[in-house]
């Protein structure tokens, strides 16, 4: 059994008015090529201290941890971002663990997600998930910055840069978003990584766990901050982008 210890830490104070997933932007629009940033991180941080997203013009990957923003570029460089900078798409919440589980064996990404499924009982629940500890193997990716005319993110897959790490300590920041939130958000599991030394990160492609602690925060509402731009007004939402999202999440060209 992969989960050797599980205990609840929830209490009345954990359920607060801030128990909300906040989405700055719209996932389908972002996946479809709306990469110009419109939301100051300072505004995003008013809605959460934990989350993930993308930087302006797709210049890598973004992670929010303990109220600080980190960006990993396609060069592999990872650094803290000034809150005055902008993002086209980021999701955050105020993280407070309600359940904690300890894992003391090697798990692939697939096995890890299966173990998480056993913990996340509400199939229509909104879950924020923090996983900290040691990882035997991590593979991440980041996209290079782009210029107009923009193309959908799935068409950018040949340009993504991959990074691999062995025996590294760090944190996975992510979510499991239910199917009914598809469109404005990326449904299913979605994780970004940040090493303990804050020098490595990116979107998770593959992994093998070592000893890790899983913390879970179930949210009870969500808020979508719609872009007030001409590009968003003209965006075609009729196209089904579910297969594109799967390819982008897995980093696979086809």
C-alpha cells in the first residue's frame, strides 16, 4: 500500500471565505493562443498564496508557493518574479491542508495519480494538492517566449524544452479540477515543480517519488476573472480543445 499514513487536519477554521479557486484568465483561450498578459501578480496574490500558471508571452512556466511567484524559463533558469509583472493565466487559492498522507515508496506519475484518486473521494471536488519531499526522478518542461501571430499551444509542442533531475528535493504544486469546470480551467491533474533551492522547476511531465508528504485542500467554490480584451471578445470558443489540452499536459506532439 503506497499511502502508509493518512490523517485529517481539517477544522472549522479551514473552511473560510477564502476557500475558493481563483482563475485569472481562461484556460481554453490561453491554450488557444491568448498569451498576452493582462493580470498583475499583485492582484492574483490577493486571491491566493498557492498555485500555478504562465508568464507573459508564454515565457516558461509559473508556480506560486507561500505567496511568492517563481518562473522557470525555457533555458532552465528559475527565479522569483516581481508581483508588479503580469500573467495571462494563473490559478491560485489560499492553501490550508485538510488531509495529509505520507508516501514511503517509489511511485510513477501514473501510480501517484492513482493513489491521489483514493484520497480525493469527491469526484466533483476541487482539490489543491501540495507534495513535498524527495524525488528519485523529475522531468519538467517549459516553453520559449513567442511573438505574434500566436498559434495554439499544442502547435508549440515541438519547441518545448525538457529538464531532468535525479535525487532532488522540492515541491509539487497542483490541482485536480473536476470535469464540470472544463473550459475556464484545465481539468484533471496539473502540477508544476519547484526545487528546494529555488533554482529548478517547470511543468511536470514524468516523475518517480521518493519519500514525500501529500497535503490536500478541498475547495468549495471557484471564481473566474474574464479577460477584458478585444482578443478575448473575438476568440472562437466553439472549437473542442480537449485533445489539445491532453497533448499539452503530457508534452506529446501527437
